[in-house]
């Protein structure tokens, strides 16, 4: 099999994560195996097992890559615009949709018991955007870490529970309400 450093990627930088993404989109997390991922990536199983002992760890790294890529807009947009945009983009993200539709239990530990790598990376992005906004005078004073946690919790609730609130409201209505809520919370 081809070594990982010589294997071409599908555009996202890591052939294993790219292969895992394809597998999860095709069959869901529960039916994805490390053997299938290795085969799709053109690597030996042992190459995969050296980095990830199980599919859950591999999928956790995949989710971190995908969600942080979406959340990278916090680096260039104000926190309110970024938060609403991230919720909108994640809601339509094919990997997010597949996990929510087929393997929602995968998300429960991250909602009820612990923060994962995705949360930590997003918190850092949101906190940085808030600190930048405070320096510009567009975000109220306060500890950026505390404000970032509140923004992330609020956005997460709109992402996860928003669909239960539709009819007669639309997604656009909920996005506008999220923006209003965050404006009133963050603006000086």
C-alpha cells in the first residue's frame, strides 16, 4: 500500500480524514470501519491503527476538522455575523446532517458531559473574535472567555434545537432571532 505521505488527498489535507468523510457520508458512523477507511485511502490498516485505535477517534478528528473549517469565519467576521453564519452553514453541512440523521447519539457526550476538540477550537476562535471586537469597541467589556462560552452555547442551541421550533417560523426567522439575541448580548 502507498505510504500516507505519498498518497494524494481529496483537497482537505489528510487522505485518511478525506476517506473517513466519504465513508461516513456513504454509510454513517456505525457502519464505517477502519478497514474500509484504509482501503478507500489506499493505505494499510496498520497505518490507520497507528493514528486512531477506533472509528470514534477518527470521526472525532474528522468532525473537528470539518467544524473548525466552518467556524474559521470567526477570524474575519464580527462575532455576531460569524455565529449566525456558522449555525447556518453547519445546519446544511453534509457531514453534520448525516450524523444528526443517522448517528445522533454520537453527539450526546459532547452535549452533556464534556467538551471535545471541536469545542476547544471553536471557543478559541470565538474568544479571539470577541477580543478583537472589544478592541474595536463593537463588543461590550467583559471576559472574552466567558462571553465566548455564552455565544457558543447559544449558537449550539439554535443549531441543535432550532429545527424543533420551525412552523410557522422558518430557518431565516430563527437566524434573525439569533442575531438579535447576540447583538443585545454583545453590543456595548
